[in-house]
């Protein structure tokens, strides 16, 4: 009898574990603008260590271009905003698991990513580059083989450096943008895969020593929601159109980027802007 009870108990525990596993594997339930309004706040995934996009000030406040855009979107919905700082590698998992409602997190619009998340229309432009010493001869991709290159693991610059560097090039991958920049300025690596806004941070640490050497890819960033969330995706696209037209995006660009707002493409191959 005791053995029978154990068998039944183990079966029940196994069934419970299976239910839990299935539940954890399921994607987060879709959320709508009306549900966010009823809650009174929107939860935004953002980078916490990547100025000028997203960073935490010494006073503990989330700041940067993405923070300003997200705050404008919260205002559009009539709610407050709660920021969740994320690393490069956990941005999409945080969204799909339901920890955040939307990503304003330096999300480069790439076809592979568009299979996992729903992008909005683009609201900012960027480029992936190789940064190196001014004295270094780096004029072609072949020259990359002579140098140790740092990148933020899993970021667009990791993909582009890996794609363009000759076979055998030493590439060191770091957990996030801040760690990869620190690797360059501290001499752990000789060159750095980054975006066009890395140079401001590099120059603050090592003034006048480095420059952009190669450009690999022009990119656009969009806000991300979960696949199939039509209503919040539509709200984001309407909002982005509005801030492009009314000057709010220009004001944010003037504050953080110090460059004119670019012309944005109407379409990007393999990246739908509207949820199906």
C-alpha cells in the first residue's frame, strides 16, 4: 500500500511539473493600450548602461533618448512610465516573458529579430562601425585581422564584426555596451565594434585617441512589442508619426544626438512595421 501511495504521489508531482513547464513555456498574454490605461502605467524595457540611448544617472533616474521617447509615449496614453533596465542579451526575453510591455531599448531593426518581436515604424537611425586608434592602418575589412576586437555580446555590432572580420580574427565578447567600451579604453582590446554614438563615450575616457575606422551597416531602431499585439503596435505607429510631424522627435534628437532627424524608410525588407 505504501508503495502504491508513493507511485500515486510521484505521478501527481510529475503531472504538476509538466503543467508548470507548459505554463512557463507559453508566451505572455497580449496587452492592449486600454489595459495599460486601466493599470495606470506602462512598463518599458530600456538599456541601463548605454548613453545616449538609455542610462541611469547618478541620482538613480533613467535618462537618454529612449527614455525621453518612452516618456512621451506614456504621456500620449495618459499613464506613468516604469523603466526596467536591461542588458543587450535579455531585452527580447524580458519582453516575450511579459516582464515589460514594450522595448525602447536601442533595438536595431533586423529581419531575424522581426521573427521574435513586432517592430514599430523606425524612430531613430544608427550605423554599426569599427572604432580604432587614429594611428592604426584600418582601411579595409582585411585589416581587422591585425587587431583584437571587442564587441557587446549578441548585439548588432557582434553580428557585423563576426560577419566582416577575416577568419582567425580575435573577437572578445563582453556583457553589454559599457563593458565593451571599458575594454577598449582600458587596453583589453585594440579596436571596438560599436555604433556611431560610442565615440562620445570613448573620447570622454581617452580624448583624441580613437576614431571611426570602418562602417559596416546602416540601421534603424524601432520600439518592440510581442508578436500579434495589433492594438499596441498600431498605437506606437500612430505616436511615432505624430512626434515626427509635431517636432517632438526633433527636440529629442537635438538634445541627445546633436544631428538632424534623418529621412526614415517607408519599408525595410523582412521587417513588417504593422502586426498581423
